[in-house]
C-alpha cells in the first residue's frame, strides 16, 4: 500500500490524502476540491518536466 502525501485545505484546514483531493487535467492544470467544506480551486498551473 502506498502512502500519499497529505494536503491541508486553505479554507477549513481539513487534511486529506493528495490522491483524494487533486484531479489532473489534460492541459497540465490541476483542480483541488475539499470533500469536507466544498472549497475548490481550479486551473492550478503545474511545472512540466
């Protein structure tokens, strides 16, 4: 079993595993969605490489 890093919601401070809250898009951007409070952040740019 893999251990994934945790991500803390900037809105409610709830901690969740990275694979549960981040979704990768085909254009290399990422969407963050907190299951606890519903906070979302879209089009998070990533570094290619």
